[in-house]
């Protein structure tokens, strides 16, 4: 079973990946919003500008990552709405160089997973150079030689070296691999991972019981103070008299991905956590109150904002921050029923690892909330499962040997 991790390399995952597009710390939050809309996990790497146009991407210029939630929280705290979106990214991003690692395309998958298990969220990988000309994609061997040593040990090393030297340098192309890319690769290898994919997540110890949460009655801004780094999400719960917590929704990077950040920021600053995740009706009314009109701002999703659009007044609604009608469900509170448009992504503690992997990929989610399968009531929260937990579970029977990264 563990052979899949040792006989595959990072270069196998770069097929079809676009060349890295850099967001610089001198760009604005508007630029970041557009980049995030097309990026996995609702976050993008931030780089220092190149010293020259020919300088290739480098991990040395990487600063950190900025997410949808970072932007919404900053705009909410600033209180200036649209003007905050003209702030440069460098004033918002939290420096964390450890989130990205530049690695060789011949790095074994098991070693790459070990890095991601310890906090790396992106890999910067060369797409050309020594990887060019490979004929057998999913193999750690090329002409009987290790890929990492191909330049020096291939039978035609002399001719290969000349060819490779002409293709390196500024002509090299790099791509960024995300944890989503790795998960998509793993789900294509479920047969090789058997029997782990068909094992319940509770039996694998994959459920993380140390999740962050906030009561539905608390201000939505209180959740921002509790957001962990991974997964970047806080559960919004209602605690029952017996002490169990029922999940109503979450405030997370995943839920704010591709949203109207100005509307989301207004909601964070003015609503309770429960109102924020359940949303308001289109006329602006919630369960317990009628909300005041938010400031005038553009209200269409980031990717649909075009030149020449004039801002117009609009009452807050869950639709305006990206919660669509096909996400609606009914939640029971202590006092009445509600239509919610931000249904949290959940699974049962008896779900299999393969089912959760497929669920995350189909929704392009960064995490799944785990509910108690034995409880008589729905939505009783017992933990959370994200990329880190999945990678730990999938590699539970494989131990990487010491290597030099």
C-alpha cells in the first residue's frame, strides 16, 4: 500500500498546471480579491517584486499567504468600506515564509506529504529543466535511473547535460502545487491505498476534536479573534442544556471565497455570528431584528465586477456574500425554524476517508465538520477534519525515511 507514496514524485502532479502568477506585496486588496477568486483554498501566495523581469520565481521572495478571510476581517476592522480595498497587500498579509517550500520535481511524494503535514501549504516546483523529456509519467525511475540523479547518471549524460543547460535559467517555468492538488492525486490512487480509504475516519483517528467555535449569539467579529491557521475556520454553534454543541454554520476562508468583501465586512462588523452564517432574507430581515442598510458598495461577486459599474445601495443578504440558494437548508433553533444559506459542510464520524476526500474535492472545501453519528439529534459537533488530518490518515502505514530536502 505504501508503495504509492515512494514510487511517485512531485513532478507527477505538475502535468497541466499553469505557470505561477505572482501577487506582490505592492498590489492592492482589489488585486488580491481577483487572484483569490481563481485560486484553490481561497488564498494566494504573496511575493516581493522581482529585481528584474527575467528573475524566476523563488521561495526567497515569498512573504506569506493572504486569504479571503484576511481581506474581509481587515475591511471590517477598518470601517472605511470600499476605500480599504485600495490598501496594499503588504499592510495586511502576515509574514510566514514556512507556508511555501521550493522543491525539486523529483522529490518523493512521501517526503512532500511529510512537509505538508508539518504546515507547508504550497510547493514551488520547476516545470522545465531536468523534468523535460520524461516518457513515463508516474514513475520514480527514468531509463532505469533515479530522476533526482538523471542529469549526472543517465546513459546519455553528456548530450543530456548540453540540452538541459540550454533549457535552464530564465526559460524555466515554475508552478505552484496546493494541498488540493495533492488530494486530487491521492483520490486517483484509492485502489493502491486500500484498505485505508474504506476505513471510518473515527477508526483512523483522523477527527480533530480541538476545533475553534463561537456561540451564535456572540458578535461575528469575536470569531475573527479565534480563527486558527489550519483549517482557517471557526464553527458557529448553539450549546444545548446538556452541553453538546450543534453546528449552525462556520466563518471561514472557504465560506468567504469569491465573495463581495465589502458586504461581508459590513456583516462581520454589525451582525451576530448566528445572523452572519444563517443570513438575512432579501428584504434585510433576520429572525430577531431588522438590520439597518449597509453602506453603499458594489454587491456583485469579485469575479463579476466590471469596469464602469456604479455602486448602489443594497441591504445585506446571505446571497450578497456568496451564499447561494442551492445551499439552503432548514435549521432548528430553540425558538423557531430558519432558512439558512450557509449550510456547513459536514460528515458523520462513521464516514469513510474516501467519502470525506471526495466531499472536500467536490465542494473545493478546506475542511469538513464532523458530527456525532450516534446522537439522536442532527448536527452535534464532535470535531473537524482538514487536509492535515487526511494526509496523516492516508500515510498512517507509511513512514518516510530521512532525506535531504
